C-alpha cells in the first residue's frame, strides 16, 4: 500500500469516529432540550456557548481559528435541533 492510501485510510477512520461523536453529541442535545423544556429553562444559553468556545480555545493550540469556526457551526446546528 502506498503512503497516500495509508494516510487516506487514517483520515477515513478519523472521519468515522468524528461522525459517531457528533451523533452522540446530538443525542445528548435532545436530552438537554427535554430537560430544559421540563424545567422551563431557555433553550438558547449564550453563556454556555461562550464557555464551550473558550474551552476550545484552551484545547486547540494548532488550527484554533478553524476549530472555532467548525464548532460555531456545530453550535448553530445544535440550536436548530433544540427547536
């Protein structure tokens, strides 16, 4: 197997794990939504969203702008799931 194929296979594995983790995240969002509804809490929590972004800034030293941009999209779609 040539190097390119090896690298692509590794990326494919990472992509599969990423999809599984996103799926798990979205399932948890559904649970959080139910909790918020039952407890009459606001669906949108700007403070929590800021906390998530700040945590990501700590975790991602390399490619920080890219990671933040991706997670802002994830947060956007997470909000949509909560409606």
